[in-house]
């Protein structure tokens, strides 16, 4: 069809442009990206929920993910139960933690400026990270369990790491659950009402503080659960959350600050973009590309790729 | 050449026509009032004049110069001062410092700015509260502070959005007495008010009536009040027929 | 600031210069160096974050620009160290123009995130271009001073703090300072009196960047070696912001007091818990936000004002009743 394009031996060649793409490598990268992207989506959705309902810029988000990882890790090393079960416990623990933090620390500064909220959550994140450092030490750990080394093969050229697939499936299920919660339940609807108009919401009989507490706790739990699911396939160390806080913000801005669906899609997109960047330019540039995209979106279309213009 | 010309200006927000083909002119040293219920478009009109928004159609001219697409700080530099309906004082600064900010438009010296600010505050009878922090003032004084700050920029035209709303009748009348003197200082004023009040009647040279973004009357206060369209808008069709 | 206060500041400055006559222990001088350096950094940040009210969490960009310019222009290109430090200032100004130009158009949290993103991009560039910047391994930094190094660097830090302090005093008294405060309190109001918000914010950032870059060059030169994760890290940005917030953003003394408190606390903490000194930063940050939102100096100032106001009211009441 196109005389300049030729596909031989699963390689795409564009004559004259000197481009050679290994199709299967690219496809593999896309698949890996989607797998990572599902976890990103979960983390991003949590942050979008928190920002949408409370306008809180949660700089501790990655730290909560890290706490979820450590919670799962401790339980795993103590009980030997699969992390794919334990992540739920981590989720519950972090939900409780989120609830307490909301009432103890965030509620008192309710009316204050963005500035102050950012600094407060930053402080919480620092305390969490260094608290964990004190207790567990700076060492990197990785867990070991039967499923770990297994790969699933698709044809000759594509393979997929089994633990990632399990994490992916669970993450997708959880993301859908979160979506349904926000869209269908009374609390979820109340949360959206507050997000749209925080002054009218209490007039509708909504208990704003309770809904905000639940939203924050859910957002934190989402991060914690993502951490639990990440544990099998990632190194665990106290500062692991830091990069995820930043990635979560990139995701949320990309997806439109308050849109849960946008965050989910943006998470997947980011995963794929990072994966392709790693393939063609090397791992080190993945985070940098994240930020460049972030800055471009902020400069050109602040409402996000998937977001709507806000008046 | 009029001081301010609104030349068939329209503005839409999404599907809503906030301002629909408005046209009038303000002369130098005039006091005019834009009258219309909340939502009639007064604040939008002020925002268009000062460049917070830009009109979809039409043009705005100030001293003959086209200002349809300027930015707010540029409008201030050209000599258009403005107060806000929901007062926006600089809360953590003192009254004097608030007004100095206006005075700084014409001088870079802090002492000169303070001097000029003091003069403005004297004119508005606010010397006693000069050193209080703005956040502690009652609404009547905050409204005066808005005016003081705008006056300190030595404008040729000052836009006063809902300047008497929230004030008791006596407070409003006291303010009106002060505003009446503005033309002596070379300042024309355009105020936005919700009701045709004693205030408007006693000091205005010209009145423009808006209803849902459309201009329904313009002229001297005495004339406008008798116009059937105005009576209908405010009191209903019944009264129009009664020929009040 | 009243004359008497300025005089007091001058006295403190002179006394600070005399400290090395009494204190000779190297590690004490290094701690004092750090306190003064972060006082200068806090004062520099304060212009943007305190007076103009723009929460920049990406000041490490300018800090690192200063350090890396010194290292690369001098170490790699053979330029004399002090010229290289000045070139670092130029680089920081260029960065500030770019960062400010993009970020100041954004409001609220978007602005903060943009400043972080820029700083992170710089860090990653430094990490990933080893041929240019030495990468993760780092790069050597030439010495700006020879001989009694710790004393010289200490004096330099005191000097930089004095410059930053004087700059802050000058700005706070001038129209520029008032304009910045207006922008902080309410940008729309500021526009309505003719203040060019973008222009003034950028000016504050440029001045801030110059001072921060000089501090970065000093820091790099003291340690003679820098890596990206040290001078371009988020931790640096955070520490600078915390110093100013703790002491009182928007006040003149605030960042100095904040640095004294924070750096001393960190030093003490380090003796008990070797690695987790960030914990104290987090705790102080939470304490400040919850209990001392105006910082130490800000809260003291508010208390004194309230006393004066009450005193004034009591006095005039007495006048009325003729006591």
C-alpha cells in the first residue's frame, strides 16, 4: 500500500526516512506500559478524588503508597500470606489512617490557603517517609514468592511477567469499583456535589465534613492499595513514594484535575509513554519526559487532555 | 469627544447573553448611574470596561482611545479606577498602606505616596482609622477604602460597583455627599446600583437602565423614572398601564 | 524597620564577623556556615514566597545552577572560579526567566507543581548527561577560597546573608515591596490599581535567583564535589521554603530566625538519629501550619501589635473618662 513502508521479519522499515522499528519490541513496551499504567491509574484516581472534593493538593500521596507497600511487606514477611490478599488489609489500614489524618490535621486548617495545605501535606509526607526510614532502615528490599519468576508467553515474541498481570487485573477491578462508587452511591454523589459547588452542597443536606473525610480516606486507601499491588514487582525502600507523588500529579493534571475517569486514562497513557521512552531513550529519561509533558500541558491546556474547561 | 464611549457592546458567556448591544457615553466630570437588578449585567459591564473580559461585539473608547482589548492594569494606568462589588481590601495591610498602593501609580517614593494617601483619606473622612489593619474594618468603611484606593490613582473616571449596597440609608447618603464632590476634582463617576434610590436621584447627571443585559432607558434621572419601559421592568406591566 | 532595628542588625553583623576569633573548631564553623547560608537562602526565597506570596518549591533549580556553573565553567572550561560563579548567576537568571515566564501564568497549586517540575527536569538532565555534567557520579568544584577555608566560607555566608538582608529591607520600604505584597494579598485588586503582576513577580524571582545561585556556588565550593541528588534535589527546595515559613514568610527577620531554629534542630536531631533528620522538618512544618501559620516572627509581631492596639484603646478610654 505504501511503497516506502515494508514489514519484514516483524520489523517496520520506512525507506528514505531511515527508520526501523521493531514492531514486537514496541508492542511489548506498550503492553508493559499498560500494566504499569493500571497502577498509575489507581494512584491518580485517588489523588483526583482528593483534589476534586477537597481542593487539597496532597503532597503526601506517594508517601501513603509507600506506607501501603510497607504494610503489605510487614504482613507478608510475618504471615507468608500472598500479597495479592494482603493488599486489601493495607487498603483498610490506610483508609483508617486517612480518616484520622483528615480529622486530626486537615480539618483544622479547612479554610486556609492552598499554600498552607500544600505545606501541611508535604510535612505529613516527610514525617511518613523518614519515620519509615527510622523504623526499617534505608535498605532496599524485594520480596520473594512462587509467582515471581513466572512469565506468560504469547507467541514467540511477546511475554508478560505473571505478577504484573495479576496486579493489573486487580487494579482494573479496583479502579472500576472506585468509579462505580463515585458515580452510583449516595456518598459518591455527595462527593461530586461538593466538588461542583462546595457552598450549595451543605444546603442540600450533605454532611460535608463526613463526605470529605471518606473521600480523603478513599483516596489514601487507593494509593495504599496500589502500593500493596506494586510490592511484588518493585523494590521497597522508604523514599520509593516520592517519585510516585510527582507522577500522580502529572497524571491528575493530564487527566483534568478533578476527573476520575481522566486520571484513569491519563495513568494508562503515562505508563505507555514511560515504557516507550525507556525503550527508545533509556530508563533514565522516563521521569524527565513525564515532567516535560506535564509542563507542556500546564502551559497549553491547563484543563488537561481529558478535562473540561472550567469557568 | 466623550470621556467614555460604550459602542454597541455585547458579551456572551456560553449560551447566556450577559450584555446585549449596549450603547451610551459618559462626559467628563459627569456622575452617571447604571441601574438594574442583580444579574442585569452591571458588573459584567464594569469588567468589560476595565479589561477583565473583552466584548464579543462592539467597541469601548476612553478619551477617544480604543480600549476594547486592554488588560486591567493598563486600564488603571490610563485613568480608569474601579471598586469591586464584593470589596477586595488587602486584608493584612493597614488602611493607609492600602491607599498608598493606589498613590504609587504616580510616584515611586513611599513618603510621597503616604502623603497623597493621607489626603485622600482626609477627603473621605477616614483619617482616624488610617493605621488600622483592613481586616478589622466594618463594611461601611471597607467600601470607603475601596473608593479611597481607587481615587489615589488619580483617575479621570471611577467605576463604583454597588457602592451603596449593604449600607444603611444614612451611611449611603453620607457617601453620596462625598461622591457629589468628585466632579470638582476632575473625576467622572459611573456607579452601579440595584435600585433607583434617593442616592441616585440626588446626585446623578445621567442614568442608564439595564434589564437582563439590555439597555432599556437612558437620560436624566427625572426623565428615566417616568419612562414606561422602566416602570414595567421594576413594577410590572400593570403599573405601566396605570400611566404612573 | 526603624533606625534602631537597623543599627541592631549592623551590630549583629559585625559580631558575626568576629566569631571566628573565638570559635576555631572546624565543625562548629561549618554548622554556622550552614545556618547563615540557609538564612540567605531563606531571605532570597522570601522575596518570592513571602512578599509576593508565590509558593515556589523549585528553588533548588537556581541553587544547583550556581553550583554546577561553578563546577563546569571553571572545572571543565578553565574559567577562573569567581568568573564562573558570576556566570552561574547569569545561568540562574536565564532559568528564572524561563521558569517564571511559564509558571507565573498559573495560579494556585498549578504554579507550585510547575516550579517543582522545572527543578526536577534540571536534576534529571544533570543525572542523565554524564559527559556534560558528570551524571550521578558528580563533578568536582573548584575552591573559591584557599587557606583557612572554613573561616573564609563562614565569612562569605555571613556576607551573603547581609546582602540578602539589606536587599529585603530596601525592597520592603520601596514601592516594589508594596506592589509584591499587594499581589500576594489579592492579585485582582493589584491589577485594578495599575500594578503589572507578571512583571513584578518576575522581578522578585530574578533577584531571588541571583542570591540563591550565589549560595549554591558557595555550598558547592565548600564541599569541593557535587552530585545532582544533593544540590538539585527537592529536599533543598523544601528546606529553603521551610526555613522561611518557620521563621515567618513576609517578614524581614523571619528567614534568619527560621534558619537558626531549623538548622540547630536538624543538627541536634542528627546526633540522635543519624539519618532521619527530615523527620524534624516534617514535624516543624506541620507545627507551623497548624499552630504558627505566620511563623515565629510573624506570630510575635501579631502579638505585639495586639498589645499596642489594646494599649491604645485603653489609653484613649482613660482619656475619655478622665482617669
